[in-house]
């Protein structure tokens, strides 16, 4: 979910926005506020928080990034990095460094084909799938989606065709941050909220979107799925068995990647994929989002 | 004329500053304390400070140190080695204290104590259990036994409680403390005929620990060694509970005080813990818990009464006794007085004694089982073998 929001924004604004994941954390904390402090039901809290965070995203764009549309990418990237640090510390200032948990209680897992899956993970899967379908419909079946794609492909041409690029960008910020809020809240529901969670999310989002092809929503989904699978598969597999050719030899004993290196696996996958797809899986070679021109 | 006026003014001001400094020096006996009041270990650091301040009140009510009130200059170690060393520089060079209490954690304690040793300043009671503190030098004295005593003790306890258990697994925080306990725990398990089949070292600050737990439970362990700090332990135990992962016999944990007030009680049900210090005795409640509650309020007492507040309390008392025994503020006199103090002091963290390296060699076992979020004392299942 986060990768889709991030890649859509990247497609429009054409710079790596380090603050994006922090907006998801702001939204998740707002949902926490509405759920735990105000006492609203958890899913209603997330919906309201998504709308509020979406507005905060729009405000951030109007106040900061809109003033810098003609500035080079490096400056925008550093600005977003500064904004990310500011947001992170504001969250810490308001809610403190202590991790926070939604008011949902403990849940027992379902056992499906030998795997354990918690009810929150089931809800997350359903919500993610629903949002992906909705975003697909929005992008490919609505006028706004058509305008979004037009602005993403060629902003000047879109403007010349009568599309208000600023209005489209505003909508993209709103939708992107709202979706990110839902994603951040689901992470919070699954574990807990803490002020620095945005940073750990950012690395995964960046890897997934680059893998899928920057600016490509479907690519972001595919990239996320590949990386998520690779992380777990990489930890699960006994590399000793592979080196020993499935038991034919006995070069080494059991060899598993320590779980502390889980975060490194996406980068390894990224390098391997780039050997064959330098612009990412769905990236256009030599194009705006291909990254290999 | 103008020059003379300026000169006189400077002289008067200098004299005033000197007199103020002199009179302040005469009024109190000053020692230092470094404890993390911000950053990841701030909760433990605050608890340690509160314990020390409670002792300070009692020390001063009892007449102070060397006939003067004792003052503890508290510096924030910010949960980092660098800030702790900076604080030590300030206490040694500016405040010129002869003795420093602290720091929290082996990471900040070792470089800080190496510095204070190089300056000939006494440092006591760091919450540091890494065996590396043994070689710091003659001015460092620990108040707690090290991992090479506690790790085997935890393993023996688990073995005695579950003699049939052979498959052990271990999940520890990836730092000197966690790895130290893992090393000595697993070594002792092997001596006792078992095996640590999986060793997982986790990094803090992750949104979930499912991958670590899946790895941990791949071998269907009988007993799991669990060494974790508050924030992560909450997620680890919650993830384990929600995934339905539990060892055949039990989790065994060193220092459940590190996370007991943070975790969801239901997820910690049945965990066997090895705390430090004597079981709650009427004396301990009378001398420590009631005054603590009175000074800081019920809420603080519910949240903060842990090993670290006990250590802060004992450290301040032991520092005061060491200076009184030495009869001077000379660090070398204080250093020489310390073994005698450690032998005589009956602390809320148990009786003390130090070996020739200044390391505490006594541990009072306080075995507990967690039930409904509370400690329930159980008989000590392991014999104390000092210096194993």
C-alpha cells in the first residue's frame, strides 16, 4: 500500500520523497489518538485519520513543495529529508518516545496449511487487496486517473491539454498520504507505533518501488511482493543444503542467514534484478521512469 | 582611575566567586552520578536516579558524609557511550568529584570507567555485567555479578526445573549483555547435557519479530532463554502469543525487571525469571518501598520499583559509607575502603562482596514465575556456585 502511494507521488513530482513514510506514521498516530484517547472504534479511527493525514499531506505540498516545483531534484530530496526528520521529532515531542498500541487486545492465530496467520494480518491482506483494486479503478477507469497518468507522463503536455496539474498533484498527495495512513495504521495494529518507524518503512518502500520500476503502481505492488517473499524465503532456506547439492555432498553443515540480516536481503535482490532489468521490472528502458538512460 | 576601578571590580568579583566556591565546597561533600535520563534506557536511568535520591535523603538525615551533607551531581548519560564519557569528563575535571556512580549498560560503562580509571577517580555500581569490566582497573567496583556467573545460574535453574529438557533455544538482544548471557547460558546447558539448538540475536526498534520467532521455534524447543529490553520484549512476546508459539516447558528470563511493567501480562504468563536481590522481605519493604512510595507517589512506585531503583539506592549508600570509612575524599583512600564496605553493607539488592578485581561475587537469587502480570516467588532451583 505504501509503495503504491509512494510510487504514484514519485511519478508526479519526480524526486525521492523521504518524508512520505513519515506521513503514514503521522496518520497512524492520529488513528491511535482517535481510537485510544477519543475512544472511537479502531477502523472508524483509521478512516478519519486517513482523511486528516491526507489533508496534512496536501498542506505540506502547498506550503513547501509547491514553492519548489522548479527546483532541482537534489534540493527537493534534501528538503524532504529535513521534513522527515522534523515530522519524526514532532511525533516524538507530542506522543513521546514510548511505543504505543491500539486498543484491540490479543488475538490467536488461524492455522492455514501449516502456516500461522493472525486476524489482523487477514484484515491487512483484505484491506490491501481492496485498496489496490480501488486505486486501479481510480487510475485506469476515472477521469481523475486519466489526468493523473497524463500529468505523470508529461506534465507540460497535460497542462497544454487543459489539465490543471496542480489540482492533480493535490489529489495525488491526498490519496497517497491517505493510503499510507491506512498502511501505517495496519502496521501499528499488527505490532505497535513508535516515532522512528517511518525510517524502517522508508528503506523497504524505496527498494520495492525501485525494483518494480519507479513511478509504476503495478510495479510497486510486484516489487513489494517479491521483496517480502525474498526476505522470508531467504531466512527460511537452508543454504547448507544448496551448497551440499541437496545432500549429495557434505561440504558444510546447516547454514541459515541470521535474522538480523533480514533487512539486507532486499538490497541483494535489487542488485540481482538490476543485472537483467536495469530500470526495474516495469521500468521503461531509457524512459522517464526507467532510470537507465 | 578608570583602569583601577575596573581592576578593583575584577578583584572583588574573583574573590566573591572564590568565596562562593570555597563555601560551597565546605558545605557539602560532592560525588557524581551518570545515568541515562534521555534516550532508550531513560526509564531505567530515572529509576536508578530516584533510588539514589531516596538514599541521599536518608544519608543526610543520618548526618551526611564526613560531617557534611552529601550532594550527588547527576549527569545525563543520554543512553550513549559518548554522552556518558562526556559527563565523566565534566564530573572529573570541573566538579572534581572523587567518586562516580554509574553508568547504565555495559556499552557506556566500559569506556566511562576506563576514563575514570585513567584519572584515578573511583567509579562504582555501573549496571554492567559484561565480563570485560573485570579488566578495567583498580578504581572500578561492580555491585552486581557478571554474565559468567548469572548465565550459568539461569541455565542450572532451567535444568533443575525441567530435567527432561534437552532442546534449548535462545533469543537475546544483540549487545554485549545479551550475547554474554547467551554465551554462558548455552555453555552451561551443554555441560548439563542439553544443547542450544538455535541462537537468535535480535535488533531493537523493529515493528515485529516474527522472522526471529519463526527461526527460534523451528526446532520445537523445550526451553527458551529470553533476554530482552522493554520495548522489544513487548513485541516479541505479543508476536509469540499471537502466533501461538511457546516452548514445550517454559521461557526462562534473566532480569524480568527489564520488561515486566512494559509487556502485556497475558503474553508473559508462566515465564520463569531470575531477578537479582533478596526476595521481598519486611525489612526491604520497610526500608525501601514505603519511603519510595512516600517520596515519589504510588504511581511512580507501581511503575518504577525495579532492580535499577534498588541499585541506585544501594550505590548511593555504599558510596557514602566508602567515603566515611576512608575518612577522606582522596580517591585512593576510598578505593582501599571499598572492599570493607562491600563486606558489611546489607543492601536491598542483597549482600555484597568483591573479589580482587573489584567485581561483586555474591548474588542473592530471587526466582519468580509470572502470573497475571505479577511475580510469584518460587524456590531457587539452582545452587549458587560463585566464580564458575
